[in-house]
C-alpha cells in the first residue's frame, strides 16, 4: 500500500483524542466498533489520524440523520 493515510497514532493517543478511556477503545476494537485499528504484530495497535477523523465525521453524520428522522416522525404524528 503506497497511499499516505497520515500520521499514525497509538491507542493511548486515540483514546485521549476521542476523550474516552483506553479500555473503552479496546472494547470497541474487540467488538468491531470505533475507528479502524491496524496491527503490527500481536501487541502493537495503531490508528491513522485521517481514519479516526473520518470515523468521527461519519458518527456526526449518522447522529444528524437520526435527529432529522426523529423530528420528521414527530411532525408526521401531529
């Protein structure tokens, strides 16, 4: 892979950036949630900054979409 995805962040940096605990990030990773993890061997986990930012953007988009849908449903009931 030759694309430059951006700077690599370790789990502790990502947890701090997302303002969550390292254990929450690990639980998300085990459940297939959260930003995409990358592995270098069995114990080294890192994330690309651009992928973390893209994941946050997608979370924001889904939240706005859900709020809009809920507001539309409330309007249609009245």
